[in-house]
């Protein structure tokens, strides 16, 4: 069994124009949800979560991975991050060799901060680089410089922390050469993991409003596809292999935490708006984490003040939860599996179909025969590993991932 912990830190120094995450720039959001007290509140949520798990017969193993995301986790003191990690160790335990990651804004860390993380048990740091081109960083409302990123990576290297950097492509005004510069700069940092995400513009963000008003151009799908191909070519040539649609790593340096999400393991999400997922939430704790499991998904209250109020009232701060039916599990297995280089396991899919039948699902889900996938193979979207019955998306299939998923849904009768 695999168990993961995610901690959401909702604070930022400033809100980037493209950001639609659950983040806030205020220092104190009420009900104890302040920057100075946040670690204490999260520790209290751990206690409530652990009690809920035990009340529902869920005995989780020691955490295999821990991930601090945001927001900007490193807006808190390094001691606060270490204190939350220590509380996880006391509440659930941390498995030997566990991966412990924090995201970091390059502006908020220095050598002392990174040394403290390493001393406290962190093993990995993910820097929000986004771009190496000043005018692109300005468009994204990022305040750091490429030199800040390099200094952070060098400090992490000195204390043995693994580093990753995140890039964003498709920003208004970013040329193909700008993007090549960013990818080349990231490679030259010598990191063993790089993520590259297409810019997604939400209408409620500052950038969304600027695009709607015509003061910024709308991202172009063809431009983003070209930039994805540039990244894939450059990163592959540098020895980093794609292992998920938006992630490349040298062998052995993949993000184990994110792989857990894509493999549908159990995780507890702590902090405002964080999501949790349990494959074994059946009331007796005995269901296996596989295609036949009945699971549960929950999500915390999004606003920090209301989240804090629930904790102060000794209530687990959920805004809602839902049972994952076998049919919904089938959808998730398809969507997640088709993002991975390891591929979608057809045997797992067909067991999920059988589980939906035994559960009395009314939808006529269908088993998928590899022969039915031949049109997608001929279209250059997928390849099939006949030895393992796994379906692996090609680069064209990665670029057209949504379309590939829809075709699988049609075959499965979803």
C-alpha cells in the first residue's frame, strides 16, 4: 500500500496574473489561519484527519511521500515546514527513503533556508522558474530573476537536495526563441527533473480579463503545440525522458508523489481547498487499492477563515465528500493512465468494467479488446505493448490527449 500527504499553503507575496489557485496575499485570514500560526492549524487538522481515518477503519501505513504546495509554502519559515513534517512523522510515520518535497518561489529561499529544510528531513525542492526571459516573467507577474533560480539550485545541490524546476509555455508575447531560451536555461541548471505546462487562462484572473479586453493576445493552440514539441526534443536530447505528459526526468528522478496521484493511491490533503482520496474508505478498511475498490474523495473548505473555524470547533474541515463508484473509477483509470509513459493497463480497465457489472451499475460499460484500438494505432496516437497489454500515448497522442481519452471513453461505453 502507498500513502501520501499533501499540505496546501495558501499564502503568496503577490498573486500572479494567470493564477487561479486557492491563494491569498493577506498575512492573517482569520480564525487562526495566519502565516505565523498556520503550521499549528495544519497540525491540528492532522489530528482530526487521523481520528476520522481510525473511526472509519482506515489504517494507513507510514507516508511514502509528502508534498508542500501552494500558494508559496516557502513564504512560511523553514522551521514551520519542518514542524509540520515532524507532526506527520508523529501522526502517521514516514517510511524509510520517503520523498519529501516543497515547492519554492526563488525569491523566498536562501542558503540558510534550504540548509534548514535538509536538516529537517526534506529531500527535494521544486522551484517555480516559469521562464528565463525577463519580458515573459513580467507578463506572468513573476518577480524573480533567472539568477535567483540558479542560486537556489546551487544551494540545494550543496546539501544534497534534489531539485526540479517548473516552466510555463504559451504566455502572451513569448516567441519560439524565448521558449527555447527558457528550456535551454533550465537544462543548463543541471537539474534532473523539469516540468513544462501549457499556460491555462481562466476568465476570472487578471490575465483572463486582460485577454478579454484585448490588451493581451489569447494563447494559441498551434503555438503551444510547437512549444511542447520543442521542449520534448530538447529535454530528450539532454537525457531527460518524459514519464508523464508534462514531466521529464532522468531515470530514477521522477516525482514519486505526483506518480502516486496518477496511479490513484491513497492520499490525505491538508489545508484550505486540499483534496483527499481513499481507495479503502469502505467502512472496514479491507478493500484493496485496485480497480475493484470503492473509494472516497473529499475536499477541504476553500476559504482559510472558514477552514480555521471548523478546526477550532474540532470538526474535520471538509466542504464535501463523495463515494467513487466503480464507473467513476473506470473514468479516472483511463484519464490518468493515458498521461503516463508506463501506459494504461487494459487488464486493469477490464477488471474495472467487471467490477461495475458486479456492483449493478446501470451504464453498459464494455470490455476493451486490443483489436478495437487499431484505428488509434494507425492514426499514430498510441502504441500497444503486447507483452503487458499497456497502451502508451505517442507524442501526437500526448498533444491530443483529450481526444484520445474521449475515444477510450466511447470504447468503454462511458
